[in-house]
C-alpha cells in the first residue's frame, strides 16, 4: 500500500507557551518542538498497515527546518521517506492544506493519514480540508481501523458525542487519527540511527493563500485563588448563595 502521513511540529506539552511580541503568534524562540502527539497515532496506524500489507510509508510536513526534524522523528519510528515542503510562512489551515494537497495530488496514495488536531492552533481542520481539495472520502476522530485491501474498503470507528459511529469508505481515502487508535511505538536506537540516512525530498511550496488572519492571541486570565467559606455545615447557606449568584451553576 502507498501510505502517507502528514506530520506537524508543535511545542512540547511541558512548555510554558508565551505569546510573541506581536501579540498574534506563539513565541517559538525558547520552546522545545516535538512531533504532534496525535500524529504519532497516525504514524503507528500507517506502520501497522505496512507491516500487514507491505508497501511504503512517506511523511509529509510543511514548514521551516524544524519540520524536517519532525519528519526524522517519524522516520525513527519506521517508514521509508519524507517530503519537506520548505517554507517560513505556512499561513493558516487552508494555506497548509493547499500545500499538502498539491504535494499529494499525483502521489497515488491509498491512505493519507493525519492527526485529529495539532495541539498548537487546535484547528482540527487540515485533514478534512485536504480530503475535500483532493476529492477523497474522509473519516475524522478515528479510534478503530480495518482495511480490506482486496475490496478497496476501509471500515472505521469514530468517536462522536456520547458514542461511537462506524463508517465505511472506499480507497483512496483520508483518515484522521484519535488517541486510542493504537499504542504508538517508541523509536528504537536502531530506528534513530537508520532515520538519519532515510531520504527527505525538499520541495518548494506552491502559491498558497491564507483565508484567515490571527488578530490577537492571549493567555487566559490567571485563576482566582479559592475561597474557604468555613469548615462545618454553617458554611452551606453561603456556599449555595455563591453557587447560585456568582457561579450561576443553578
Ligand atoms: C494566519 C496564520 C498564520 C500562521 N503562520 C504560521 C507561520 O508562519 N509559521 C508556523 O509555524 N505556523 C503558522 N501558523 C500556524 C500553522 O499554520 C498551523 O499549524 C496551521 O494553521 C494548521 O492548523 P492546526 O495547527 O490547528 O492544524 P490541525 O488542523 O489541528 O491539524 C490536523 C493535522 O493536520 C496535519 N498538519 C497540520 N499542520 C501541518 C503541517 N504544517 N504539515 C504537515 N501536516 C500538518 C497533522 O497531521 C495534524 O495532526 C499560522 C496560523 C495562522 C492562522
């Protein structure tokens, strides 16, 4: 099977994210960048399909040189090669999706995998946009995947509010992976060494346009300190009043 996984780099989950001086972007100067955690489920899904059916796994990422590092991190888990769409200006989700769709248009993919969302901008949009741009069926938030290569069919279980939904798609298709789809493997030392010599093709970005503009970005206001109203039942009436009048819970 010809499998592609789109991978993004995001700030480490331990990082204290700062807003840049322009008040519109994340300050990336002192942050540790990692492979987007949801993309690890996508990588694992593609590697398991390669183990089962054979074929090749290619990683695609659009962005600056850190994106090349993220392709290497995925290659250390397994897979064959990478495509780095090199640009210092990725723009919004639509622009990123346009770049990825252009790179994948004639690639002959059977399945293009994405993470459910990037944990930086949290749009959950790129995978579905790429599917639409390429005219492919897609399933998002996928927690179970069963591929019938002969029948060219994929049966997926997706998470929906309060339940699960089973959908059937025909190949080629786009799948966005949710936590629970699998248990991503750790890169082995051998895998890390092998990744250094796996090919990463650098391609120029196509002309792509952002349809949105971030006008302001700010951190949430610091939490107010908690209030202790008392330590026995005499505090209950005041607690009820505050829940009703201030917290407006009921
Ligand atoms: C106006 C604007 C300008 C921006 N400018 C920059 C910039 O100059 N530099 C910068 O680094 N970021 C920039 N960003 C942020 C960056 O473009 C976002 O990563 C992008 O909007 C994707 O949205 P998301 O991260 O929420 O992706 P989601 O839709 O949440 O991501 C879903 C999945 O899509 C895939 N994916 C997402 N992004 C990429 C990618 N770049 N390559 C491969 N696969 C991907 C992954 O599989 C991911 O799990 C900008 C955002 C906006 C709105």
